C-alpha cells in the first residue's frame, strides 16, 4: 500500500465503529509479537464505536486512513490530558510499514502544534517504540500501563520536543 493507495482525513462520529475495528486488528495482529496472549486479549476487548464517539465529544481529534475500498486501515488521535499533548497511532496489520502510520502521525502532530504544544507525549506499546523513535521521540523509561481489566501491560514513556 503506497501513499497513493490511502487517504488521511479527519474522522467523524460516523467512523467510530470502523476505528474500533481497526484498533482491535492493530492490537491483535501487531501486539502479539511483543505481548502474551492474555495481555493482547485484554487490551483488545471490548472495543465499540461508542468509546471513540465519546472521546470525540470530549475534544479528542481523530484522523483515519482510508484505503481504495473505503476501509479504515488506521487512525491517529490527539488529546490534551492534564496539560500534556498526547497522541496515539494504530494501523491494521496488513497496512503496517506502508506509510499509513507516518501519515497519520503527521496529521496528529500538526494538530498538537496548532494547539500550541511544546512537546508530545506517548505511552508506547513495546511494538510501537521503534515507530515513535523514528519520528523523534525519546524514551523516558519503561513503565506499566493498567488495562481496563486490571492487567498490567509493559510500555515505554516517550516524548517528542517540538521546539
């Protein structure tokens, strides 16, 4: 999939169910290379569109990458949480390493910059650390993320200075 085979655009509430499907696909197809089955299962479920609609209504900005068949193959989000500009990027396994994540990240970073961010922070999954590092993020060290199930998931706190 080349850049000419997908389009990045702002997401709307109508995209929420497709975002949920892409999120689950990314977790299951890519997350399994770094995490135990139990972690992947907890991380991926349950995902419904309502979660993303709620986030949009609370000001989180989403972007989707849509392929030639109008399927959402990935998404990015930007939000401000406790004063920190935070982003997340997820790409379906079949669309990974094809420029989709980079294009989505660029859209989310542009929003952060437009909103006055001096840096962007992420809690990167172990799979995503090289992706974020390639985009200028530096590690602040290992951490644990608590999933909704209560299970702990290893991650890496990272930040990207925008100055």
